[in-house]
């Protein structure tokens, strides 16, 4: 009678958006999200406080570490 929680996998438009981590130079705060290649608009998804948060973001959207760019 144990139920396994289904993994929730969300998606994004890989043709228009790229995964980005924005890092503040002053405070070091990091935010994960997606940047529109045409407009440059950033859509923030979550705050990255630890490596676990980053792993969860990558797992949720099916992203590898090589795909993510860091912007300052």
C-alpha cells in the first residue's frame, strides 16, 4: 500500500529558451531560470541555495550541467 511519488518533469521551449543561472557579483545570490534568445528576457524559476537545489532544477527540466550557462 505504498505509493511512489511520480517524478514531475516540466518542459521549456528548447528552440527559444536557454537554461541560465544568474549570479549576483555583490551578494553571490544565484537564481535558476530560462532566458529567451530573441528578447533576452529572463524568467526566474527558483533560487539556488545549495547544490541540491541545482540538482533538483536540472532533474525537473531534464537539463544537463553542460547546457546551463552562468551570467553575472
